C-alpha cells in the first residue's frame, strides 16, 4: 500500500475523537499494510535522517520501545527525553516555559510525543490541558503517548486487533470495559480511548465498574453520541458480571477512582488500598464463559491475579500480544502519514 | 558548500578561544550552508555508522537534543551516557580513572562531548581541568557540552545568529551582557564564551552586573586582548541600565556570584536567595528602548520574569529561537570538520 | 570474511559454556575479521532497520557503549531500557511478569540483552535463573550483558585478546585469575566466564584467592572437565604469589565473598570492609616478574591501587584496552551470527 498525501499530514493526535472516521480507518489500513511488509523500502525511508522527539514526564517501557522502534523502522531516530533531564517551569519551580520548549522543538524535530499522567499532574484533566498548550506552540505534529484523558495509539492498536480477530466490520460487535481491582492505580486514558474509538467504529460499548469509579462525563457523552451515529448501544453498570453476556471483547483494566486527586495531589496509596477491596472485580474463566466466545483484551502491562487471572491472560482467547505488537504498526502509520514529507 | 579537509580535523574544542579566527569563521560558514541544505547528501553520510559519545555529568535537554540530532543528521549515532550509569573515581569514591574511560572511548567512538558544571564540581575551574585531563588521554576530538568556564557551541550559535540579523560583518557592532536576577544560579560558561567569540569577531563587548558577580579574570583579560586586536572596545559596569545605550545585541543572563563555591561545595540555595534580591536586574522594554533597535539574545532555557520580561522574550526583536536552532547547525559543522574522514 | 549461515542463528548466549567449541571459535574469527574491516559493507547492513533491546537492571557504561555501538555498526539500533522506567513484578511489588515482557519483546526486537547482578538480586544464582526464565519466553536470541554467574561477551573478548598477544593456539598457555582487594564488591561473572572459555581453548587455568572467596562449585567442576578434555591443568590456591609463576596472562580482579548475600540482601558495605583488609592481594610489578613475561588482563573498569598498581595497569604488558575494544567486535560477531537474517 503506497503512502499517499493524507489529510493527516501535519496533524496532531491527542485523541482519535479529534480525527475523522476516515482518518482513523486510514491509519489502521496503512498499519495493516506495514505489518505485512514490515521492512519494505516503501516505508524505511519515510523519516530518513529525521528526529522524532519523545518527551516522557512519566516513564514507560512499552511506549518507549514501540515509538523508538517505529521511528527506527521509518528510517529516522526516536530521541528519548527523560523527566530527570528537564528543567521545566512548574507551579513550584523556576524553569522553562512550554512556549520556549515547543519553540525549540519546532526547529529540531519532525514531530513530538508526550506522556504525562498520574503523579505528574495536580488534577484530572491537567494533562490534556498541557498537551493542548504544547500543541498551540508546536508547528510539527504532536502525538499523545498517553495522558490522563486519552491514549490514541492504544485505541488504534486495540481496533486493529479487533479487526484481525472479529473481521473488518466491527459494526454490531460488543465490547465490555470492566474495571479490575489492582495495585497500580492506573489512569483512565486507555479505557476512555477504547470507548471512543470502538463507538466510532460501530461497536456496542459497555462499561462496568464499582460505584465511585465513574469515568469522564464528557467522554461518556461523546461515546453515547458516537453510538447514536452508528446505531450502536451504550450502557454502564455497577455489576461485575452482567456486562459479560454475549460480549465479543472483554477489556479488563484497573483505573483510579473519582477521588484520586485532591488538594493538588495524586493519592496513589489510598487508591490502591481502596481498589484492592473489590476482589470480585477480576476477569476469570467463569465470567468469560458468559461471553460470545469473547476475546480478552488489555493494553498491558497486565496486573495479573488482580485485573485478570493467569488462565485468561495466557489463554487461547487472549489477544494482548497481538495488540501490543499493533502499537508499533499504528504508530508507524500515524507518523508516516502526519510527519512524512 | 563542499566539505574540505580542514585544520579542524582531529581537533578538540574546549573554548573557541583555542581556535584561530579562521577556524571560527569556517565552522560558522559551513553551519550556514548546512542550514540551507539541511538534509543534503553532502552532509548525511559524513559520520555514517559512526558513534559520537555524549557524556553528561549534568543533564540537559537542549544540548542533548541538538547534539544527538546533529549526529543523526550526519548519518551517525549520538550515544547518550548518563551520570547515574557511571562508576567514576572521585575524591570520595573508588571507581574508574579518566585515563581508563578515555582510553576505551578512543576505541569505540569518533568523538566525545562532555558536560560538567554546577553541583558536579568542587570549585570554579575544576570542570575545565577535568575536560583538559580527558583531552590529554583522548585521541579523538573532545567538545565541551558546557562546563564551568566555557560553552563553545553556544558561542558559535550566538555569532551565527548575530551574522544573520546584523549582517556578516560584526566589526563595530555592540553587545551588552547583562546579569539578570533569577532562581537558577547558572554557570559563567555561556556569557564568557560570548565575550570571547564576539570580541574575536570585532564586536564591542560590554558587561554589566552587580558587585560580587565578577567574571573570570583570565577571560576578561583575553576579551580585552581580543578587542585590542580588533579595534573594539571593552567595558564593565555595575549599573543595570547604562550599558544598554546604543547596543545592537542585549544578552541577558543570570550567573552565580564569586561566592558560589566554598569548602568544596556549590551553594545553590544561597546563590538563588542572593540573586533574587536584585529585582532591578531584568531586561525589559524600557531598557531595550535605549538600544540601537537592538536584538534580544539568550542561550536558553530562559528564566522569564527574572532574567527578562515575557514582552521582550516573546517580542519581535527576540532572536532566541534562531540561536537555539543554530546550535544544531554549528555542532553539525564542527563535528563534520573535526570528526569526518 | 563473508558471514555464512551459522549454527548460532537464533541461539541465545547466557554463557560460552552452552556453546560448542566451534561456535566459540567462529564468533572470535568473525570478530577478528570485523576488527580488520570495521565499517565494511559486508557488515553494516546485517541488522538494517532492526532494533536490539538492551535491558539494564544495573547500569553500565562499558556494556552500554559497546552493545549500542555494535548495533549501530551493524546498521541497526540499540534501544537502551533503564531500570527506572520498568514496572516489573517483584516479590514485593505488583508489576509485569517476565512472560509478558518477553512476549512483547518478541514482537518488537531482533534480539534482547539483559544485565542483572549485585543489589538487584536476592541471592547468588538468581540472576542466572531470571535470564533462563526470559529465555524460555523469548523467541529471539537473548545475550547476557553480565549477570551473577556469567559474562560471555567478556570471556570472548578476553580470548580474542589472548590470541592476538599469545598467538592463535592458546593450548598449553597459562592464565592466573588472582583475586584483588578493592572497594567495589564485584560479581563472579567475569572471572568465572574467563575460567570456562580459557579452559575450553586449552589453557592451564589457575585461581588464587583468600579463604572465604571460593567461586561457584559448578563452574569449578566444568572448568576441571574442560581442562581434562584439553590436556590442560587446573589449580586453586590461597597464596597471593605462587600462582604467578611462569604465567602467560595475569587476570587480577576483585570479587565478592561467599557471605555476600544473606537474608535476601546483598551486603555491599560489609563486603568492601572485609575485602579491603587483604592489602597483599594486588597485582604489582614484583609479582609480574615471576611470570613468563606475562600480560596483564582485566575486564575493566579497573579499581587501580587495589586490584592492580598504576605501574602495571598502564605498563607496556597491559592489554586491557585491546580487550575492551574486543568487546565491540565479539558482540558484533555474535549479533550478526545469531540475529542476522
């Protein structure tokens, strides 16, 4: 599949909700072609001698690997910038402004990626504000590497995996996002992105979580609207079992409660303590039997024995490694379409 | 501009003062050509498959980005070595000697860069000693990534910017280096390098700072001598305003006082506290009006509202982003001339 | 020397003892060719656009440099993964399992390297177990970057150095591994790998250490067996001098005592305190005079004045820099043979 000039050229990606349905499908289709012809000359020169700036406020192994390799396989260089080396202005500390950091990045790189979440933020939503502030000053494309609200590359990788295992037409298929207990107090970004992209592609979207773990109301509203536009259904329940019924995909994942931030702080220990009480909230074989021979999905890293049993995570219906691999392909596709010349 | 065999081949750069005037101009002229033809085949193979070793005792985002990208754009690889991973001998700790570290680097890399300043040093001048000790054992070129005394790449980037905005002939133009208050207790290296290179290129050099912030006497002596050789003028004042008069370039920057080191320690907090008292020492629109419609220059990161107002830093006469971009070009030029085969 | 399809293709290397004698010699011979023709087209495309995943539980400058440059010189990319960025499951902490980490690496990289030793382990031997657990889940080759028991690349570099300085036929030559006092409480891996590879290549192997610094009994048994198969001799002594007699190579190195781990902890300070008492255990000119005009060998970094005097380490019979350089060549050779297509 030859790369053509795309409407994505020069375009940032903070969430797939900001893209058109056609752009989402274009990225996935190019990713599928890139997977088939991974080291084809068609792709290995797209970012030749170009540098992609990867800015990690929070560390991550998976995101770093997949983006740095994406840049490498497009012929370019992924430049890893670490939190420790930054001298950024914060509310408590003198340092460099986003205007200045972004202004220099425009001169150096072909694109920028930023990861910021959890303890690096004062309140939920601040990460999205920071990314949008960078984007105002950036002339090159900005892509979220996961922030408090969204994780567009994970959503694209998920959707690519569902297409592989459920077929190209996802319309009418059902995904359940089940909150899982666990010791990691994770962000909302992966599950919220999944709700948005799955509903864009016509899937019925279900969410199940204990009281107190409500997701972003605006994301719920967008998901409802996406479902309405695609004749799909949306539902939320507080029951750990009923949402599994006839589901095609089970997406089990811990996320933090609505009390996770207060007084400008992220309260990780309190979140873990609270979450660990809900021992029923785990994806296991028994619940999987209620599904339509469903697949198990998870953005990894998996918190095994909390979010999901080993039996399910390593079982024959688990597609987590396929989805992890897709991260590489969708990121290459997005980068080629937005940053390639 | 084709790269020719240069007297810089194999040559280290600890300060531009160690280079001839012709070598300084050669680097800048090659950098100007590289800016025009950034990804030309002329340059992208110069360090093909070569590794440039980047040794950061102190972290830095700008220097890391610009050198790692420089290596990439020359077809090579910039290898980032972090302070945490080093097991170097120090006065208090068993570890590897500079002789041994450098001896191995000679076998592996095409060149070496080192950054060392502030809290990594026992006293002012120690960083320069350490670089010169590395240089004694290195057979490949060594370039300073900023150390306590000098910052040659910043000086070259500054001069390249002044040529762009003031014209190729800088003789007779005037630059004022104004100390700024601020919360970062910065090193002397950038401003001292600027004094040296500007005076080499025939500019009148002015320095303004409060009492107690005197710069390196040897650098002052060299600057005077450079000025004398180029029919330029040199002056130092303790007045925060008068030096602006008719200046073509205003370079505002905080630097640490003469008391910053004592007892083998760098006293950052005490420095910040002292510096923050001098609230008059800021570059603002009012002072800029005294200049010859001067440009605002700064090596970044800028400590806005302390060293300079937002109005000036983001204003139409600010050339800080051009200069930051120049870091890439002058570094590529120096690396190509010194490390290319 | 053209690269041919090798029995090493797809093969991991946790210790050279797991390889055949022919495979060991193949790596060294390819490395010798790669040293002669370092940037030959024959080699610079072997891992083109491929990413090699470098996983450092413990930091290291030498290993990082030599592997990252090896990947670069083969046309690929060495991706440095740091301990701080990992969220791995441990006995005390929720996190990702080795099964999952390895499962994703299979999708992303052409090979994996891991370094794990000292304070990252609960007991001696645990590092080897962890590497073998990774290897069970990895489909791409795994190479040890040094772990508690073995350091195969160091052993290969040593042997390549001995061939250069003693001639291709090492049969009948004598190496003494002398424990040195020192302040670094080092692992057994380098010296144990040296014992194994030297005995495979027919050298007489001697070990000298104070009581309480006994090495791994299984490694001693293997070394004895290797010696028996190659008509070579093996001996252990507690005398700091006698083993030097007529030796061709003196390998001086500190290593931790048999009490270094207890209660799930690595007791570094106690080890250093104990080791520093044995001030007689240093390689010096006087002892070197007892040898057969022997060479001084060390895997670096050297703890000078403890393990060896400056006079010997920087003297004319020191081959430590040649051996450090060999790390690059043997690693390129192993990677090309095991990971190249």
